[in-house]
C-alpha cells in the first residue's frame, strides 16, 4: 500500500497556493520523532490536541457569561469549534493548509483560565504576568502528558502563541485563525448577550446591521465571503474597506456594551476572591498539590506551578476547591 502520508504531501504540492505551508516542509518539532505513516505532521497535531486533557476541559470553562442559566450559551469549547470551522472554511477557499489551520484553531485557547478573561485578569494580578496565549503554548510544550508536552510542530505552536496579536513570521494559516477568532467571538457573544437580555438585535449599530447583516449567520457569511474574495491569490488576508470598518465598529461596540457591561461581568469580583483564595492556599500548603504538580514544582518553582494548576481548573472545579478549602463541611450545599 502506498504511504498515505506521502500521498497527502504530494497532493498538497499540487493543490495548495504558493502561500500555503507544505507539511513536508514544516520546521519540525521541539523533539525529533519518526513521521507517521498515515498522517501528515499537522494532521498528527490535530489529533494530539483533540485527545488532550486541556482540550476536554474547555467544555466547562466560561466564554463570557459566568455561570449562565441555559444550555445554549457558548463555552470555551464551543467557541473553539466555531473558530475552527470559520478558519478552515477560509483556508480551504484560499487553498492554504487546512490541517495546520485546524490544529492552530483547536489549540489556540487551551491556556484559558476558569471564568474566562476575568480569571485571566485575576491570575495576572496574583502571579505577576499571565497571558492566556502564553499559557496555551506552555500547555502544549510542557504541561500535557505528565510534563512531556504534545511536541507539536513549530508552525502550530507559533500560531497558538500569536493568535491574539500576531507574530513576525506568521503564516497565512495563523492569520486565518486570528481573524476567525475575532469573527467568531463578536458574533456569538452578541448572540449570547441577546439571549441574556443585555442587548436586543436593534441595539447593534445601524452600519453593522446594514453592512454585515441582521442575524448571526448572515453576518458571519458576509464577513467570510468578503475576506475570501479580497484575499484570493494574495500573500495577505484583507477585507474590503467597508466590511473592515463595520467589523471594527462591531468589535468596539461589543467591548463597550458587553465585555465591560456590569450586568455581564457583575460576578467578576467574586472570581478574584475564589482564584485568589485557592492560589494563596496552595502557595502556603504546597504539600496539598496533586503529585504531578509537586514534581513540576521541583523543576518550575512553586508560584509558577500553582499558577499552572489554578489556570487549568474548570469553573466548577475552582468553585469546588474553594468550597472544600474554605467552607466548613456542615455548611456546604450537597
């Protein structure tokens, strides 16, 4: 049987744009290892991320709304899947490497804390410097697989690290993920804000509704189609001036009316209390850390390790640990 990986690499050479990344020409992994006979290096990275513990935990981590009542609010997991679909659609249409794009999209938010950006801000105060994109890279490089990391390819690692602000050697696949992240979150977060009663559809700026559309699906389709049309055959990803202006206005509107809205973020002070309490407890009681984190602390230091442990918690587990540590047993709700 012909080697499926080699066959796929040959197809990439024939099908991909000159600006796409060929898996056969990847810059490699942190630790060299034999190639898979079936999967390309980027397909292998997709599988490693999907099967990781940190990926599974995303389903119980906040996107925007803390402890929402309802089954249809986004979580960090559903956000990740929406980013992956948008990014893959763009990459496929522009004949870029869809496997590289998918791996980066699936891994981009692995380092998010419990309670979303509220948790990220809390850990930034506690630890001194905490950014979720840096933590995402730390997870895939070091924390997964009992300290071995996932040993991903350079291109996927850099796309994960730079998915917020970009990097000096960004691939177009990495840029797909960065744009898809923004396209996804401004659209699904307004959907959740309407569901929560914070906004109504008519609250969106007139230019956003007129230029991008009145519904979630129409807006995503409008932005995505414009991005593909304007970027096809180019070594850059661009939107038309009118669509870019509407997206920027939409983004600013969401920060003003939702991300900084007291009703949406009213519980954030409690987040600092919960994560701060748990963090300080393990700093003072390192013997209470799980065994694998005790080993990690010998190499990485106690504060760094406690930060890793708290950052990896789901919302529910952070609340559980806080309750276990600070609430008398007789008072706990069961």
